C-alpha cells in the first residue's frame, strides 16, 4: 500500500488488487462520511435526536405497510 499527499490538497492511496472489494467499499464509505462531516459543529446528542425524529416520522407514515 502506498499513501501520498499531492500538491493540490489530495491524498492518493494505491492498494493491491488482492484487497477485498466489499471491505474496501466500506472503508470508502467511512472516508466519505468523515469528509462530509469534517466541518460539522453538530453535537452527537443533536444528531441522535434528529435520527430519532426521522425514524419516528418514517414509522408513522409506513407502519401500515408492515403491520396488517
């Protein structure tokens, strides 16, 4: 594995083709998450509350699809 920082503020990672693609995709998803949230000032408790609100709302709208 080779990790290098380029002149234009990027990091290039070179991996062997023997790396499991499923695991690599999970790693890429995590790095995308880190990049997307890097400037967030939200507290974990606020994120948890928002997630609970969204899940409650979704369940209220979709409950009849799953419970008959």
